[in-house]
C-alpha cells in the first residue's frame, strides 16, 4: 500500500509564457495584414458613392433637358426645378452646361480623390477623358 506524500508535485493546467507570447505574435501578424485591406475598402466605398451620384446627376440632367431644352448649369441642390440631391458628404460641381452637353465633378469629405464626367460638347473635367465615362483619380 502506498502512502500519499505531501511533497509530491501536482501538475497544474495552464499555458506557459512562451505559448502565450506565440499567440500574441500571430495575432499581431494577422492584424498587420488585415488593417490595410480595410482602409482600401473604405476608399473604394467613397469612390463608388461619388460615381453613383454622378450617374444620378446624368439622369437628372437628361430629365431637365427634356423639360427645358438645355442642361442645368447652376448650383446643386439649390434649384427647385432641378430635382437632384447628392448623397450626404458628396459635393457636386457642374463646370459647364449648354444645349450641347455638360460636365461635372464630384468630391467626398472622406477622401482627397475626385471623380468627373462629361457629355456632349462640354469641355472635359479632369480626371475624365472619355465622353460618357465616369473617371476617378487613381
């Protein structure tokens, strides 16, 4: 028969310092990979919002042309006869509007990039270079 000795050591469950350190290092590596990807996703969302606002402006311009035989060239959205309101945070600037065409640019408060569009005989606004195609800064 065996008598229990008080000096026997019992194994305690838990993690060693090395194991915890390895886990912290792995989490740090994963975070350093993931965080920049989220930043570019946010930038792409801003560009998508500006492009969407310019497409909606094109629809509103065609409607305005049908009613008034000229494209709208005033402030946006301060004219009750021009039914267009850009998204919150987006600023639309109409650079030129005539009976033959129009051009405009869009900026957003969350980014320094600009998107632009032109149609018809209007002079292109940078970065737009192709008629009818929305272009944004790289």
